[in-house]
């Protein structure tokens, strides 16, 4: 009995260590921590860095998607995957937000991680996704940090400043709050 307890205690300690490593790695990044939300009705987020918008990505059909084409808009940059259950939970709310705020200078850009263009195309059709999708490229992590969990979303102001980073699923209401603060 004593050896089973010892094994269970070691397994629990190992699990805690594995869960803590990504947090420690992220805390050591020289970005100054999590971006803060802009003040109400603010157009920028001061002191939090700028989003790299000079990426040219490919969508699920192989067409070019330029992040620079969205400069001047409020952007919800969402890293997701067709294989990710929490990502799929966010999508219906994102579809509604895209419909609601599209004409007010807002766009969601979904960036598929560890996925194939075929899987993204099939899922986009099935879920009736109404916002642009692109496939991730390796150098995006230079700007947006390591992608060690999905979904991960960035709220980017009209001037390109990163205002908020959100790891994990986000509700429609919470996303809408962030969007409205940047409008």
C-alpha cells in the first residue's frame, strides 16, 4: 500500500510540474506580461506592443490572406483547430459577432493550427464560418508568442496595438465586451 501511495504522489507532482511549465515559460517572455484592455472607447492600448500585420498567409483554398488588409479595423485574431473541442464551442458566437460588427470596422481572422487545408475547408463549410480563415505559419510565434494551447485569441486595436491576449475559450459576451471597448 505504501508504494502505491508513493507512486500516486509522484504522478500528481509530475502533473502539476507539467501544467506549470507553460506558465513559467510565458512569464519569462520579455513582453511585459499579458496585454491590458484599452480604456472604454479607447482606440489604442498603450505600452503593449504592436501586432505584426505584414504577414501573408494562405487560406484553406490556397489564396493569399494579408493581415495588412485589415489595418484600421478592430481585429480578433483567433488561433484554433478543427480538432479542438473548445475552439468549436467559440465559433457560433464568433459567427454572430462577425455579422453584428462587420459594418462597424471589425473582423475576425481565424488561423488554423496543426490542421490541413482540406479539414479547415470541410469544417468551415459545415459550421458556416463567415469570417476569413488562414493556415498558421511558423514565424507567427515570433510576434504572438508560443502557441502552447488552443484556442488563443488576440484583440487588436485599429492602430495595430495588441490590447488583450486570451488563452482558452472565450464566451460571446466576453469577446463582445472586448470588441466594443475598441470600437
